[in-house]
C-alpha cells in the first residue's frame, strides 16, 4: 500500500501520485418515461381466481414478465458500470504504486533509464493497455445489454398497446 516517503525533496513529493477517481456510480435511466414503467404492478393474488377475462390476465402476466426483464437489464447495466469503475480504479492504484516505486529509487536510477527503470516503465505501459481493454470490454458488454433493453422496451410497449386495445374492445 501507499507509504508516506521519507527524505524526499519538494520536487519529489510534488510528483507522488494518488488516484482521485471516485467509485460512486452516477444514477441514470435508460428507460423512456413514455413507456409507462413507473406504474406499480398489482399483486397477482388480489385478482379473482376464476378471472372475468383470461385473455386480459395472460396479457397482463406477459407485460409483467417483460417489465421484470427490463428491470433486470437496467440492474445489469448499472452493475457493469460499477465493475468497470472498480477495475479502472484498481488499475490507477497500481499505476500510482509504480510511480511511487520510481520516485523511491536512488537518484542515479530515478532519472536515468537502466534495466530496473525500463522494467517499471514496461509495467506502466501494460497497465495502460489493461485500462484500454477494460474500456473496450465495457463498451462491448453495454452494447449487447442496450440492444436487449431496446428490444424489451419495444415489446413492453406493444404489449401495453395490445392490452389497451383489448380493454377498449370489451367496453
């Protein structure tokens, strides 16, 4: 872990790195308000067991199932964002540790590129490569989740319209 360096000049202390990235995921919503997901679902045990209209109940059950799928996809997107931020944060911590190792080297090794310094610089480049790969994997995962979310929202809206049409035909 990070230890406060001893016997360093102001110049050396100025360049001891500490990560400043937050792990708090921002709250965002991928679901448009027009699809009506803010409605609360009714308890299925409150309805009549025989049911006055079994088709309407089937449609309502399908709509509730799609709604649950959408909520799970949104939770998956939020969790993937949290995982990405955590991984980037840990990579930044490792990079800071490598910078601290460089600044803790003796003067003649710190400013001249010897075998040890080149090895540490290679490790820093590998960490940057890992960071880029994490960003690519995050984009790939999110694009798949967004595609599924979009399809589920479209399906939810169509079920909602079918249910409204069916209720209008009954009246």
